[in-house]
C-alpha cells in the first residue's frame, strides 16, 4: 500500500464514519471513532459487494461503499444488547 492509498483510506474512512453517524442519527464518535467505523465499514461493504460481483473502482464508489458498510455496521451494533441505538 502506497502512502497515497493510505491517505485516501484514512480520509474516506473518516468521511464514511461521519456520514454513517449522521444517517442513523447515532451521535458523534469523534475523529478516531469515525475513522475506525469508516474503515471497518469499508472492508464490510467491499466484502459484501464482492460477494455479489460488484467492485468499487473510483474514489466516489469507494466512499459510497464505505458509507453503506459503516451504516450497516452501526445498525448491526445497535441490535446487540446494550447497543447505543436500541430503544427500550
């Protein structure tokens, strides 16, 4: 992985985590939380799209994939007992 790819991964990850938090109205996670959520969501989204035969080839497609994966990840985490988004 080149330095340029690493920088793009970090920027896209931070943006994806922030956007996923806004989409699901889960609050603020801070820069590090957004970064972790976005990068994990990016891997999840990339994996799920790869299973059905789609691949993100542009930066915009990568961002959309990461946002979708991060949103799915946040939603799944909210289903766990004690999850932040679960209504009692």
